[in-house]
C-alpha cells in the first residue's frame, strides 16, 4: 500500500548579489544542494541529472525517505533554470524552476516546484501523514532560501 502526497511550493525573495553570481551558484546543482537542509546524498547520474536522497523522517519502521531524480537545464540568456523528473528513480516525481530578474541592487529569485511523493504507508494514514510531509517540505525550502540569502547577500 502507498499513499500519494502532492506538494506545490512557490517562493519569491531578493538577494544582494549580482545576477551572474546567483545564476552560477544555483545552476551548479551540487553547490546549490549544499545549502539545502537534510540531504542525505546527491548522486550525479551524468548529463546534468542528479538523484536526491533526503534524510529519513520519522522513527524506525515508520520512517519515510524521499528519493527522486531530476534533469537540470540552465538558460543564462533567459535567466532561468528548469528541472524535470527522471521517472523510475525513487519514490518521488519532482519538477520546477528558478526564474531570476535583475534589480537595481540585486536579484529577485522566483522558486517554483511541484512534487508527488509515493510513500509506503497504509491509506488510513494519509490524513495524518500528508500535512506532516507538506509541512516538512515547506520548512526545508524555507531553510534553503534562508541559507541562500545569507550566502548571496
């Protein structure tokens, strides 16, 4: 039995660094991932594809782990980075993008992602687990953005 949890996250924030610095950091997936909390492993699959293995949450037999893989395409001329899912890798399907707008003093960053996680839990637990997983992912993204703001200000 599995339950599906859908997560949609959208954030806009500003940093003081210039566009080239912001783009270079976020287009470098391992460097960018080093600022994302609770990553257990980031595995380079080649061709700018990476598998994310997050640290488990929960306890013992009720612990869950999110694993997914994405292909990253960076477009400096469009000031955009897009990631698309690689199906068959892990228990999640994740897609999203970064979009950057140069400001007079810094950069506006738009982060958008959609994820579907398939968790090996009985369907009876969906009402309890789904909000917890969504809250956890929102918290991870908020911490990630906070870490990026510190590095890019």
